[in-house]
C-alpha cells in the first residue's frame, strides 16, 4: 500500500509541473524594488493623500512581490493622484419627526496612477485609473466614520494599483 501511494505522489509530481501552472513570483524579471512617490490630491478630502500613500506602501508590503525601498534606489516608482471622492447613502435611514439621518454610507474613490522607471521619459504603466469603495455605518462621530470609510476605500484602490503593478506583465 505504501509503494502504491508513493507511486501516485511521484506520478503527480511529474505530471503537475507540465500543466503550465506557475507558482511564485509573477512580477517583471528586471524590477525587484518599488517606491511610492508622494500622492497628489485633487479633492477636498482632508489628509486623503497621506492615507493613500500609507495604504499603497502597506499593499506593496502585503503583496510581497517587490521590495519597498526609497525613491532614490527603486527600480520603479508609483505615482498616484486622487481625482474623485464621493459619498452616497447606501441603505436605510432613521426618520424621527422632522429629521432624516442616513444609517449606512458608501464612499467611492478614483485614483489615477502611473509607474515610471527612473531615467525613462515614458511611463512603464499608465496613466490608468482605478476605483475603490467601502461602506460604513454612521455613529455619534460622523467625521470619524467618514475617515474610516475613506481609509477602507483607499486601501481597496491601493490593492488594485499594486496588483496592476506586480501582475501587469
């Protein structure tokens, strides 16, 4: 019985690699480090550019495909600009006499990005636009809830940007 199981494992080890599946690093072979430039913000959302830059670095670290480094030593640099932030009522409301208060909100952000190799004039990727969205519930402090929702939406957009950078080849 042990010989039979060993034979099946060996056969699978021989057959599976020939199926075209690829495990591991999927990035560009010449790019191993990335940096995130300061983010521009064309909206009125307070501190959104700092939040997006932090979320882009976090998404790069979590992805693990490329090493995060400084602007001066990176193989490529991600430039990003927040072009739109919009809030809308998602669902439900509290109607109390003359008051109307939405309970759940949705925030949607649009981010334009490009990837540039230092020393080249033409971007490697982009400019391209991605969106991220998140739903959040209002509480006693609406501004705090909006900021947390914005963080979630920017992280969703940052994951998409990093996915485009690491797997766009």
